[in-house]
């Protein structure tokens, strides 16, 4: 049980951390790369928000998460490269852009399908 009295069903502990993220659907090529920020990350997957409308549950996506240099505990800068499967996609809200036109944002949960490749 967690500290709120709920039974934790996740196999991996999530870290609420915003890291730069690039992703694209597998097989589409590198021309349609989306840039976003993670909301949370674990060793098993990541959750992020995007305006990409063509991402669906079951899609395989190539992910690249940037790891900025930090303090003395983790002074190296690098990136994590992997492939994930979209396991959840939900609309967050429709928001107006600077021209007053509405656009949708989606919350996407992706489960990592390959071992994480940490590159420096």
C-alpha cells in the first residue's frame, strides 16, 4: 500500500520529472519527430503530453529522453534511447492557441519494449 492507503499496482516506481523528449512512430521515419517533455518516467515506461493526433494505443514509438547534466551525483549529460508501446492515450483538454483556434492535447503512457540504452 502507498501512503494514501491505495494498493500500488505498478511494477516500477515513477519519478515525477520533466525531461526533454523526442518521439516518432516506428516505421514513419525521422521526418515526423515530435518534441515534448516527460511528466513522469520509470524504468518501465514514461508518461508525457503531446498535441500529436495520430498516436493511438498499440502504436510503437521510438523514444529519446534527454538527461541534462546535474549536480555531483550525476554530472554527465546524455540520453536514453528505447522503443515503447502506447498503452494509454487520453484527451486532456482543448485549448485555444494564440490565434484563438482550439487544439487538443493528449496524455500518452508508453511502456518500454526494449532495454534502455543510456548514451553519453
